[in-house]
C-alpha cells in the first residue's frame, strides 16, 4: 500500500507552484525531493501533508482519497528548517506532545519518549527547555517529536540547513540509519546533491514546479535525463562544452579530433552538448585518449579534504574537483583533461542522449 | 596595514573566572603578520567572535594586551584603532547613493576629493558596483547592499586591518562564489591584513592563507589549509576539517609500531621512542582497501559501502574499531572481508589529543633524501 500523487497541480493566483506531478511512494522507503530554492519542494510537501489543497489532481493513501482531508485527520508528521518546539515545555514534554494529543497511556508515552530520545542522543537533556539547547539539540528534539508517533507519512523540509556543516554531516548519517528501521514513507527535501547521495533511497528532481526525474538516487545521479537534472544533481555544477561528431571523430569545442570509443560509438553525426563532472576533469593527463583543453585558473576553493579549481576555457566557467588540498595561482595557464569515456551526452535541447557506462572495476 | 600582536590575551564574560570552562577565550599569544589573510574557524560557541571583537576593540579582554605595530591599543575604542569592519548584515546609509556610501569613510577623514574619486572608482569596479554608483542604496537588492558594506570596508587604503564577521551569510549561494573570488583577488592584489570569522569551512579555507581552528575557547592550530588537512595538530582539527573527518584508533606504541589488539601497524623509525597509550590518526583518503592480503595490510570486515557519486565511503571494522575509507567512484566492493593498508607517511600519532608524531615523513631516511 502506498501514497499516490495523481496529476497534482497547485496554482497560487496566476503562479503555478506545482505543474501536473504524478508520483508514487512505497511504505518503508526514503524519498528525496531535490531542487533549487523555489523549485516546488515545500509546495509539494504541504500538499502531501494536507496543509494545502491541490488545484487539480488527487492524493491517495493506501487507495483512499485524502485530497480534501485536513492535516489534523491525517497520519503525518513534519519537520521544518526552523527548529520548532514549544518554548514553555521541557524536551520530554515536547517529544510527548503528539502522544498526549493521541491519548496514549502515560506508561507507553514514557517508554516511547525515552526510546526515541536515546536514538537521537538527547536522553540526557529531557528536563531542559528548548532555549537551553544548542541549535543541533533543538532540531534533534523536533525530529524526535516527529518520530515518536509512528506516522505513516513523515515529511522533512530541509531539516539540517540551519546547522553547521559538521553537525549536518553527523545527523545525516544518523537519520539515514533511523529511517532504515521504519515502515513510514519518509520524504525529505534538500537543495544539496551531497545530502541526497548520503541519504540514498530514491530521488525526485524538481525544477520550477515540474517533476524532472524520479528513480533510485544513484541511478538518477549516474544517468540524468537532461542537462537541468545534471545541473541540479551535481555539486560543484557539471561542466558543459558544445561539440560535434563527424565521420567517426569527436571534437569538443576547438580541441583536436579524437576517435569515437565506448558509449560514443553509436552516436549519429551532428552537434551535441557534452557534460563533464568536476571530478572527471583532471589537470594532468590520465590516459593517452584524454582530450586536452587550454584553460586559465580563476580561483582554487578549498573544502576540508578537496580542492575545487575554477578554470576558464573559451569563456566557459568550469570546475575541477581534486582530492586533497592543493594550492594554485590565480591567472595561471593550465591544461585540463577529460577521458572521453566519462562524457555525458545531451542534444542541443538538453535531453539525454547517452551517459557514461558505469562499468566498475573490482578492487584488488 | 599593521602587524597585530595579542599578548597573553584571555577573556571571560564572568566576573571571577575560576576554571578554564569559565573562559570564552583561554590564554593565547599570537601575532597577526602584516599583509596576511587569516580565517577564524570553529563550531558555534568556540570563541572566534570573541577573539575578533578583542582585535576590533568591541570587547576589552579581561587579561592581556593588544598591540598594533608595537603600540598598545588595549584601552582604545574601535573607532580609535584605525580598522575597518564588515558585518553579517549590510551596514549602509539607505538614503545615500552608492557612491556617497563608499566615499563616506574617506570624507570622514578629510581625504582630498580627487583621491576619493579614484578609490571609489577602483573599489566599485572591483565589486561590480560601478554601474549603480549614482543609485540610492535603498532600492538595491540585499546582495548589492552587502557588496556596498564590503566596499566601505575596503575603500580606505590606510587601515591597520579589515575584520570580517560572517560577511557572506546573507548572500545568495551563486553570488557567494563570485564574492569569495573577489575577496581573494583583493587580498592577492593589495596584501591587506584581513581577519575573517566564519563557520563555513569552504569560505575559511579558500579565503585565508592561515586558518585558526578554535574549539571551546582555545586555539588548537594555526596553519595553511594543507597543513590542517595533512597534519592536524589536534584530534579536534582532524575531526573538524574534512568530510568525513580523520579516523582515530587507540593504540599502544612500542618500538616504532602501533599495536591495536593483536595487530601491528608499522609507523616508522622516528616514533621509536614512543611507548605506551596513544591514538593513531589517519584520514579516510589515505587508507587503502584491498581484496587480497599484502605486506603490511591488516584484516578488516566491511560493514557498509556508501556511494557518494564522486567517491565511495566504506565503513570497515578493525579489531572492534570503526574506520571510514574513501575509495574511487568506479571501484566495486564485492567482498565482506578485506585488508587495509596504512601508508606510514600518512599516519599521525596523538597523545591526549595533541599531535606527537607524524609518521615516516620526518624519519632520518626521508630527511636525507630531501636535503
């Protein structure tokens, strides 16, 4: 039995927030809504929760039409970006509140509050008030309150966005492990590709109110159906270059013609857009087949364990992602290389033609 | 620009501090060299803003002195210290034009009109504000207003230092990259003394040539991004910098080897004099997971493989300890039991959280080779 979103459209005045979306979520699955700000993630969640009513279409749960039923009568819990707790209640009472409303027996409440508090590692803080907690602890409390009642639908709208990155990293992994053990349908909205990849499950990519692609997270990542999806699901953004295929050769921009190999062999002659993931662009040659671009270094950005080198090639801004921390000088001329087997190919309208084969080599 | 010296500085917001925990900033000594870009990085509550406010004069430290180019400024107010500050939210005059906003700090100091023209032109071009110079600030977007704030911070050429307190927080993500680049370019070009507070790792490591990592009121390491990554001086730095953070395993050191349960890891000759209980640290990027046993590999069981798109994070168990290993994206892990190699040059040894030994790097052999 599942949740079915059937041709749902949401208009607010003349603005279309959700455009004819159909989706199905199975119990016990983890589902990510991935998209930029204003892509429709929150709008869709509000419709699923029953906070808003769709302009067109239906929402069914286990075959039953829920469309007009208010949020109070639905079996749903939601966690927001802001840490929302009752300021006058202790952590214990905050977590217990949905069970009290549902008139669960006190003994059962106590058992469940302590259990979920332990999972979220706030069991030592049960007597504190929300304003005596750090941001991370406040959000753990809000998540505990959403988890304590085994709702059939659990919605999380960018729950980690207001926390600092190390806390985010830890909570992501904890949440993934907690949800694995549940039978609820979990729906989680995020703008961050890395968050989607860490959480796994399925991903629905949204763009301006449209559903662009839905599938297992790693499949969507490895085989994006359009340049738009590739853009939304790549951090740093995917690099693009126009190119031509003619009589068995490939030319990317003004590079030297290269022979067609692997997944490119079947391509008809013509013009295409080629996508290159930042981690597939290299600043040293890695194989004799590599295609070489002349570029200029713009800025090297450094995360804790990786370097993102922004380079410019014929007016295109590209990013190279390298493992480890490396220093580069701004303005320096440098060659960048791509192995053609790693090229994503799209037509000039941005639709997928072919993605790199994902033949993995076993570790030895 | 100036050299800023913090002389035995400590600060407590409590009247009579008794223990270390009462201090927002524990005793420290540091010299901020003229012309360098520093970032203060740490989790919320680590004391980074207190430290910035001590340099600016917004907070008078309960202990110690602040010197600018050797001159004691401890008793001076922020406006008497000749510094420029940029805050999290735009601080501008809404009714003035962009030009007048940028010119304001210069006019205040009676800079000649011709020089004002020149400086405002230069700064506005740098920040791409030159096409809105004669618009009123009130009508501009939040991003543009924050750019004016940055411009006001940068317009004076005679300041001792420019202090930034989370200046890019309100900036839209796609503009952040542009401004990070601008700040970096400005620093490279003008060699200003800059101190930058942020909790954003990418911002801190990109902006600064020296990063100050803080936790619980203590400075744990001051170093280049590369030093923080390759040789964290403290286990907290190893954990805080990098995703996932560094792995740490308790071990016994004996004759240049680290013992973990009945397993032995070769660390290097330079650690020969270490004896007893330590922690071995190694980053997930430097561990090597193999299917077959080789020399100097240890048996592990694999408990999880996460595909992160650009790489895989493998969780392995080694004698009851959990470690993370980063593996290339196109590697298939088809086995449950494997072997882990600890390249000695990337092993770090810690005692009570502090780095005591950096693997083979400093061993006599390597030193001879580099000389």
